[in-house]
């Protein structure tokens, strides 16, 4: 009997050899290789640039060239052909479109708009949602926010239409061309992790403060979901259907119109839903750069710490978000049904006739404008309640302490030590930690991208402010993950608890980021702790949902096998469910990090400081150099955090196999 002799595979060195190792050995190999590289580079770096903070010699002051560029743009807006013949026309077109929509809304009057929205919701999603839409709009008027609501709605209509058109065209190109898909994918990935504030500064630099800049920032922020989901729907078209259509001699255009687009219609409507929600969120945030409407009312109220006025404007934002989300989601669920495909013409006619009749009756009965006598002023009552809380709940509460005490303790015991620890670490050790985390969860390319992003922050000269922001993000993420995993596990193990929790999470997920600042200011005042609290509340629903879904999707056979072997509930969770749900848990961590960063930055409006304050200061004072540098640092920080928390496909597959 002869022994089988196999040729040894060619030896590999460096990162390539790590691919053939088991996951545990691969991680150890990565750390050892990184330690060797650090042993060579760190002594050279410390000898050249000593000190813990980022070396001044490795920074660049770009405020002067940015200031010159800003001055040149301002001086040439009225004369340069780029502005007069291209950007100026875009700006004018946006202003005309928004004014046209706003005039139509005012002409329809409060009753006509309410009837139109209610009838559309009724025909799309049933009478319950139709009635809810009517009540929501009437509540906006009752709070004295009818005109700001119409201003926000007009901006939303134009921004969503532009976002859908742009996103659909990009998605169409990516869905039909592999080369375009590979080109757009990293761009869309990067745009997805950028905080909303990062979109404000470039458009302000080009278009200045005002409505056009707000609309364009909204379009840039809201178009990627439409592009991504359009491309996904077109690329996921059933191969058998496409082959059958091709065999019938259909042209490329006919295949697109008759097969690909109908097969992708649910993804298209989901993209519309996501675009609407992101556009509303950004339209509210864009009030910082001159967009009128509900967001401006919230912004002005927060600037003066007028919680009552902020709440009066925040409630209509939430109501708009919930109604828009429910209507578009219901339309997606019913798309393709017999009623949708057969009777849509009669539905349009019924909505038009009903709107006109109601608008005419209301015009002659009470007028087009919302009657002042119907306004319920809640701001004084809310402010009285906040004043009472300040006197009785902020501090001195027996045993539990007050909310201001909690904020102070959280700042003293968690935020300050984390910030001090990060700033105490030598700059090169921060880069090493980032490289190790990114490489352990991904590839060497992931680690290189994360390190370069962190190094760019130091190069821009905002190392300390960025570490301050990072400390707030880390604290918010820690609290979010502890609460999110605990609530997600409870929801995964109890159907009743999940049913009770679902509507709460639905409302929380539809609320724009700006709105979360209102209750935390009322409870905790201003400072870094309220900014962290708002970030926790904003990111918590996504973490809970992903955790619950990941645990529920664990193979039932594995759970049954563990039960048959006598495993307790705790043992099943610890040894079966959590390991098998590891990819979902990693995704929950990633989403928690990205979402908390978005709100921590906005927390600059309520005393969060650091990069968020620099952006707010730059926008408010017209110091675009400071704002743009902080915005670039936010982009780099978001990119780094995404890379150190987002596993590669290969890593996820390894997690599933293990």
C-alpha cells in the first residue's frame, strides 16, 4: 500500500499567509504582525516627534486657503460664469419650485391640504391611517404651526422629487452596469456613514446661507438610499424571468421597462420611503443654514432654551414623519394588488374632487388660513412644567438624586475619564489601536483606511477636539449597546414584549435627529451629557431591532438540540443564540456607532462642544474655515468608526460557519 504524497502549497508571508489560518489563529497572527511593524516604526516616530499629543510638525493650517477660497466664491457669485450660467440657474430653479409648491398649498388652504392628505392616506392604506393623517395635520394647526408645517412640506416635496430622480438615475446606472456599480458603491458606502452636519458646509460654501443650500444639502443626503435600493432591485431581478424575456426577442429597453422595473418595484418604493424619511430629517437640520419651517422654529427655540416653543414645533415634525412613513410603507405593501393596478385612475379623481370640494366649503366658511381662535398654546404650560422640574427634579431628590445630578455624575465619572484617557494616550498608540481593531474585524485595507482617516484628523489640527467627540461617541455607544442588547434579548424571547415594544420603536425610528434634543434639554439642561443622552435614545431602536431579528433568526434545530441536551435558558442564550447571531450583533454595533456619532455632532447645539460646536460656530458666524475643517474631521471620524466596527463579508461568513 503506497502512501499518498501531496505537494505542499507554496509558502506565503505577511498578510497573505493569515488567510489560511483558523479565525482565532488568524487574529493572533494579525496582532503579532502588527506588533512587529510597530516595533520598527514607533521608535522612529517617537524619536522624530516626541510628546503625547499629535505633533505640531505634522499639522497643516488650511484656514487661510479656505478663507481665501470662501472670499473668492463670495466675491464672484454674481460675475463668474460658473455661478451665473450654471449654479445660479440651479438656485433660482429651486427657489421658484419651492415657491410654486408653497403657493399651491396656501391656495388649497388648511382644509384642502388636510383633505388631500387624508384621502390619499385612505386610498393607499385604509381609513384608519386616513383618519390618523387628518388628525395629525389638524394637530399641526392647533399647535399654531400650520404655516411652518407648509413651509417644511413645500421644501420636502421639491427635495424628495429631486432626490428620487437623482437617486433613481444613479441606481439605474449601477443596476445595469457592473463597472458603474463598482464605481458608485464606495461612494454610497462613504455617504451612508457621514453625519448629516457634514453635508451642510460644502453647499453653504457654494450657495451661501438660504433655501437653495438647504434643498441641495437635503438632496445630497437623501438620494443615496434611493440609488442603493434601485440598484439592488435591478440587480436582484429573477434570472429565469429575464432569460424568458430575452428569449422572446425583447430589446434592452423593453427588458428594463417590462421586466426589471416591475420586479424591482418593492425595492423602489422602499427607497422612496427611506428617501422621504431622510429628507425630512435633513430638512429639519438644514434650518441651521437658513431653511424656514418647523426646523427653524426648533432651532431658534433651542438657541434660547425655550423648551415649550421647541416642543410645539417638534410635535408636528414627529407627526409628519410618522404619517409619511406609514403611507409610503403601506403603499409598498399593497403595490401590485388588484386595487392598486386597476382603480388608481378613479382614486386620483376621487382625491382631486374631494380636495376641491372641501377646500371651497372651508374657504367660504372659515377662510384659507388656520383660525387663530383654534390655536392651543402649549409653550407656557410646557415651560412651567420645565421650571417645576428645574426646582424639584433637577437636584436634591431623595435617594435617587435629580436629573441634573445624573448628568453631572455621568460627566464626572464617565465622560471626563474617557476623554482624559484618550488625550493621555500617545498619538501613535491611538493609531495602533485603530489599526488593530480594524484589522481584527476586517482586512489590511480596512485597517489602512481607518488609520489614514485618523491620521488625517491630526493633520488637520483638530486632534484634541476629535478625541473629545470620540469620547462622547464611545460613552454613548457603551450605554446604547448595554440597553439595546438587553432589550433586544428580552424582545427576542417574549412575543408579548416585542408586540408592546414595536410601536414605540416605530415612532422613535421615524423621529428626525433634531427632535431628540428637546426632551433631553428639558430633563438635563445643556452640556455633554444631554448630547450623549439624545444620541443613546436615537440609536437605541436600531440596535434593539437588529439584535431581536438576529436572535430570532437562529436555526431552530440548534436550539432544539441544545434543549434536548438539558441546556438551561441562560445556557442556550450564551452558548447557542449569541454565537450564531454574531453577524447581526456586529451589525448592531456598527449601526449604533454611526447613529450615535450623528447625534453627538448635533449635540453641539446644546453644549456638546468639540467638533459639533466648531461646525455650529462656523455656520453661525460665517467662519467657514473653522466649520469646514471640523466637518472634514467629522467625515474622517465617521469613516474610521465605520471601518473598525464593520466586518468584511469574509469575516461574517467565518462567524456564521463558526
